[in-house]
């Protein structure tokens, strides 16, 4: 696209700047702004590619510049170097994305390859490691290289990786035997290094979720996991300096209390340096190792170019940042956490002034540069393009005027499809633009259409160049595709039913107890791993690992309910199970009746998609996610059937459920039907009404709203129009369900968050369900296991992928700090945004609101909490949505259902006291648009966080990517969806036996009543009993971590073929290296159990020098006789076959055989016995077919 733009106006100027590359004086370009400036910079880069660092003072301008340059230079490496704007945030624990981006930028600059980096003022002020430290710690490894593993482990530690038992998140590493796993920040997957002694045997990617290896690599570069390195040498330097500074401070400071605080805190820091690699805590001491101070400019190649946008604003921004930081510095100094005059930041002004790179200043006017001596000045007369708002006659008049003046007109559209559509539209007004194809050049005296993406149009009057975008013509927002983060979140979420010591568990035979850990015991000379479960009065049950299937993690229906622990040997558990089972029968009957009824009902079958439907969908200004397209297709297919639709659409907050619903609405009204959109609150009604009005603007459908915001007269008119069909779409609260409202021809009902309606309203919805198509939207995660029992009763669509134009919410875990709150709120207000301050104590909420109003006097502050009347609360929220307030101090009442796209900063006070899913839901209130959002999880500075709270806050910080809603709710075991779907009565049953067992029983009952076979019963699992007195287990020397050990045992127990046996072997070797004999025997026994189970072998037991196999009655009938001898054909062991009563015994002599030989004999026998039985079955089938 760049080569087709009429940039001749810029050519001379760019040539001058490129020629003067060796001059130490800066250049100045004035007049340009927005996309015009981006085009100039892109051209400047294109003519002389080198490293380029662009500094912006305004975060919005930075984002727009990044988007424009990415469109103009699609094949150029363009990066963002984000930095925290306040010290309080820089030294808090922040989410990984920012750090990963900074590491990527530094690596790109050190590669010396051409690239463009964009940063803010804070980015230039940020202290970084001296380059020599960074380069000294780079390490490349290739297959065949030799390196001691402790040396490699030390390198990883110095590069900032944290040691863990299992690598799941970027920045972690683990060591298991001959294997080292680590997860670089900017790699698509973690890396596994496998050694043979000191030689590197293989390098491969592995999947963080399954831990299974993927593709092989020949070599790997070990990159830092942090943006500021903290090597042993640095730590030693810092320790020496700190000791010196403590001595100096003791002499200078008069205040004895402060002296003591400094001594104590700094003493702790010196000790902490030896054990803690956490940079967040130690960054403040970097100035003691690197007194000069290195910035990102030091990493840029000497031939690089520095672009400074609006230097005077950069200076103002720096002064503001210093003022904001001063408050925090004073507080920290009084606590003894900083030395007086500690040099924490670099000066942006000095960095720019003293830069050895070529500097190009961009400004609107020259006088803002002061007395700066310049190498050259380039001025452009530039106008930002006015908006036309769809007014085609005005567009036509302006285009004619420009063409008469001899202007070069270019129109940027986002796709070929849009180009075609615009040409058709223009043709109606006698405007005939040309669509430039790939190799075509600009055609004078014509309106030239180009496919591309830019933020805004402009006019260069002196150069006779007009550039337009769809934004100015039709107020159409360009589809934004943001570079996807490499840090994926799914990897970091542990399975919700992964057992941890202290968890409540359900044992199918003994009831609810507490899991206290795994013990390895020696029984009759063999080792066994046993799970220990504690019941009432400290009674314990030792569960052998081969009975793992009898245990499930306890999950309740509500948030973090503590269950009642049962008494061993009592009858209570049996009675509870029986009671729940009988109730489940009733529920199953109800579900089946509902299903049968639904299948018989007749409704309206909508037509297949029309051309207009396609056009409506194409007009969506964003790129749909695959899930959105899938859900939309499922819904429309349902609508085309005669059976009334009843579909539940589940998707996280802001995942585009409304757009999917709108497509269904459009389909309904195109077929002449009416649509009712039912929402739980007046505010949501207003928001959905606004969205519908905007989305349906080009179509003649009448859209109305029914809520208390609408006058009585208008309501009356709407009710009349609904009856006669003059109104096609109505959005409203439960007012829609009133008896006085009748539709001429209602075809679709869309219900948002049904669980928030009362019983009466739900009854009315039930009646409607049998008559019209119903689509229900919800953001409440509903557990997967429950879906199984619901399938057929209610169809389900799920949107799990976030929209591509959304940024992850930048999340910080920090002590509550007034300075940080002040600067973050001022920053949000400066970009015209709003903020939430979550404060969950109604008694003191007004006092806190008053404190915040004094902290930022220019902020307009409102309060919202659950003790207000519904009308009061709605009025406050409505005013906030309208932009009448800057800050809403609120309780968790905002957790669901309030969509305020302009609010993109969230403070959560006492975050350590909240559940994980609540925190997640709250954080979903911000970041609803393509604007960067911030969440600050704050705890009391005077309080030591408990381990549980710290883990919870860190977990939410890690889940920075969108899309973790479903998984996170499960991880916190808050299964609200279960209660919502099944009602209060069932929630009680779920709590009494645990969620998993409840789901399993319900599924069994439904299957049984529908006549389906059930392969997996909850109470029994027929398995051959094997007792060979062989040492078969997972030694701690092979798998150390208890949770990983349980997962490995589960995988081994699921062996059900030779193929899965080999898969588990491969997985174990892949993850933990070559395994010892005990593990080989364990795998063989698992395979034996499967083979024996298939042909009815009840027991395999060792007695002295024999192994005896006992067959059940059915198997005895088949095998006793020639069949068993056929199975024993190649088995190298003497056998004796007997048949006491109706059970055959096969007695094998194993004297002198080693354990692996015994297992080999048994494998051979059982495999051949399976083959004999399988061949017989095949012959019988063939015979039956021939007879039929």
C-alpha cells in the first residue's frame, strides 16, 4: 500500500534527512499529525532501513502509530517497548506480557537487524542492565554440545528463570533426571532439553498443557526471562554497595527511628538477594551496580535513528511523572525502603539531548523547540479530514470540488469486498472511482481506491493530496487485527480436579474426607504408593493407587463451601447416596419428558440465509472469531428447523455474544417475524437498544425499547405497534413479559442472563419456549460435565476465543498505594476514560469515596452499592454510563451485567479477600474495547499476605489473556452455573455428594432411561485382581512431584491397548527420561490387567513358584478345552489346567524366572487368548451374516 500512496510531497524532505545521516544535529519536521505523520515515518524507514526508535508522549497516539506503521510496512519487524509510568507500578508484581515485549525489543535491537520500536516517555527513563551483562548471558545450544547440567541450571537462574516442579508458564524451568525444561518468554511453546550424561541428545518443543513433546529442533538460543538481569556479579556488587550505603546513612540521618528502619529493611534485602531472583523487589537497587545508567537507546545500533514526537509534551510528561513519583518516593523513604536521593530513573530529556543517534523531531509548530540548533527544518501544511457521516450528496460535492482543483484523491478501504461495495454505492451518485490492483500506479484526475488500513484521513493542500478513509465517509471503524500475544494462558491453568494435599475428596465407598498426601509403603517386600484420606476422629483410609478411580475431588455448587466430613464405617454416606440417587431418578424423568415434548413441538421454520443476511454480516466492523461463526451457524440452522429452538449461548464478558444474537434477530425480521430482546436491567436495555440502533441503521426495521427510561406515552405507542406489527424489534426488561403486551407475530425471543429473572418471569418464559424460537445468552461459566446431561434438553453453543481486537488487561498485584492510585486515575482521565474503584465495605464506602475525591480533586466521584434501592442504583449507573462521573466507587455489584466500554481502569481494594472467580469476573468489567486496560489488585500495606491469598492474586495476574473465564471458574471451584441451571434443590444434593459424582449419576440415570448402554458406572469398575509380589510403582527418584505422580498413575491405569501402552511409555520417557525397572513392571501389569479384563480373568496371583489365573464362568465355558491350549501354544512355561466347580484355573510354573520374564510369559498368554477369542467372534459374525 505504501508504494501506491502519493508521497511525492515527502520525497525531497526525506532525501535531505537521509543525506545528512552523519550530522550530529537533529532535524525537525512540522505540521504533520496522525496517519500523515505515520506515512512520512514509514517512507523515511523504507528509503534507508535501519533501527528506528519512536518516542510518543501520548499512549493513544502510540497505539495508533503502531497500527498505522504495521499496515504501511507489513513485512517490517515492529515492536512496542511498554514501560510502567509510575515507580509504584514498576516495583509491583505485573503481568508477564509487558516484560515479554521488552525482552523481545532488546533482543531485536541487539541483533543489529533493521526494526522499528515504539515506546513512551517511561520507556526512555527505564533503567536497564548494562549491555555487557546482557550479552555475556546469551547462550546457544545445539544437539551434540557438551555442558554440565549444573552449569546450565545456573545460566537459566541468572537469565531470570524461576525453578518449579513442572513448567507451565513462561519464565519457568524444571530439572528432572536427564531432562531440563524451560519456557522462554517469546517462544510459541516451552523447550525440552534431553541429555545423555553431559551431551545434549535432543531439543524439542513440548505442549505445556499435556507436557508431551512436539517438533524437534537442531539448536536453541537461551534468551533472558527478565528485562533487567540480576547476575551473581551484580548481586555481589549491590550487596557491597548496600552495606556501604547503610554506613553512610547511619552517619548522615539524625532520626534514630528511620536509621533503625533502614538498617532492618536493607539487612533483609541483602539476605534476600541470595535466595530471591524476583526483580520486582530488587530493581530499586540497580543504580548501585550501574551508576551510569543504561537505557533502551544504549541497545540501539549506532546507525539507528531516534524519532521524537512532540518534544515539549515529552518534557511536560516527564515533569508530571517525576511529580507523581515524588509522593511514592517520600512514603518509601519514610518506611526505610529507600535511601534518601536514591537514583531510580534516568532523565528522558538528557537521553534525547545526549543521544549519539540521528534525531528527527516531529512537532505541529516550530516554536515549541526553543533554542535548539537544527540541521534542517521541513514544514508541511496539513489538515485533518472532516467527517461526512454517510451524507452522500455532501461527499459528492466535495469530491467534485477536489477534482476541479486538480487534487490527487485516494480512498483507503479495508478489503476488496468493501472496495466493490463502495464503488456500487458511489455509482448511484455518479461518482466513478477506480480500484487500483496490485501492480497499478496512481491514475490522475480520478478517485483511486486502495485496500489497506489507516486510522484517519487528511489533506495536504499545498501538495494537492487528499487521503480519505471509511471512518470519515461512513464513521466506520476499521477492523483492527492486533498482533496476538505469544503468552498463552491455557497452559497455565491446572486441571480443577488435580489433587493437592488438604483438598476435600469423595471416596465412592466411604464418603467425603480430606486428602492428606501420598505415602510409599513396603508391603510383603514390594513397594506400593497409597493415597491417605482422613475422616472424622482422625480415622484414615489408605487407598491403593490402582483404586484411584474410586476417588474424586470434592466440588460444591457454590463458592468455596466447606463440606461435612463423614465418619468411617457409619451409615450416613450410604443413606445420602441412596437419597440423592432416588431424587436423580426424578430429575432424569423430568429431563427426558422435556426432551420428548420438545421433539414433538412444531414451530416456524425460517428460510435459509438471504443475500441481505450475508450483507448484514459482512458489515460487522471487526474480524469474527471462529467460535462466533460456529455459534452463529448453529443458531441459524436451529431456526431453519420446524422444532422451536431452545439454545443456550455461553461466552465470556465481551466475547461477541450480542453480535451473534443480532445475526439471529436479522434472520427473524427478514422473514417477517417480530423479535423480543429480554434483559435483566434497565441499563442493559438501553445499551442493547443503542447497539441495535447502530447495527441496524441501514435497514428499515422499527426498533423500540420498553423500560422505565421510556415515557408512558411512548410505551403505550410501542405496545399498540407491537400488536399490529408496526414494530419489529423490542428491547426491554421484564416489562416485555407483562400480560398487556401482545405481539402480532413473535418469532424469536432473545434472553440475556436468564438466571437473573424471578420465578414468575421464568414461568412465563417456559410458556413462550414451546411457541417461539428462544436464544439465551449467559456469561456465567457452566461446567462441561453438566453439559453432557443437558444435551438434548437444551442445545449449547460456546464462544471461548476472545475477539482479535482486544488487548489483555494489564494486571498488577501491589500494596495499596495512594500515589499509584492517583497517577493511574489521572492517566485514565487524561485519555478521556473512566475508572472503577472496588471497595466491598458498605459501612465505610462513602468515607473512602471522599478520600479518593480529595486525592484527585478534578475527578467526579460516584458511589454504588447493593443496599441502595434498585432505582437509585440504576440512576447512578446510568449517569456513569453517560459519562457524568469519572470514578465509580462500588461494591461487587458491578460483577455482572454492566457494560461500560469507556471504563478501562479498575482498582480492587482488599483483593486478597476475594475468590478467584469473583476477581476474574470483576476484571472482565474493563478491557471491553480495543483500548489498553489496567487492573490493580491491592492489599493492605500493613498486612502480610497469606500463602493462599498470594497464590490467588498471582494466579489472576497470570491469567492476563482473555478467555480464561471458564477455566478459572473451575479452578476456584465456583460452579455457580450448576446451581443456576438446576435450581436450589439440586444445589443441595450436589453439595452432599460432590459435583462430579452428581453429574456422573445424573448422566447414568438419563442414559439408562433412554436405553443407552453405560460403559462406565460410578460405583464399580470390573478389574482383574493382580498380585504378583513384584516391585511395580513410581519411585520418588523418578517422579518427585506428588501431583505429577498421581497424573502419571492415572495415565497408566487408562492403558487399554498395546497402542496406549506404547503411548504411555513414550510420554514417560519424554517427560522424565528413561525409566527404572519398577516403572517398566508397573506398565506391564497395567497392560496385563486390560488383557485379562477383556477375556474374563478374575485373578492373577503368585503362590510360591506358581502363577495361577482364575477365569470367570463365561470365560471357562469358552476356553476350557482346545481354546486354552491354542492360547498356550508359544508360552514358555509348564502349565496345569484344572476346573474346580465352574471356574477354570491355569497354573504356570515360574521357578527361576525374573520378574520381567514372568510378566512377558503372562503377556504372551493373555494376548494369544484375546486373539483366539477375537477370531472366534469374527467367525460367528460371518456365519450369522451368511445365514441372514
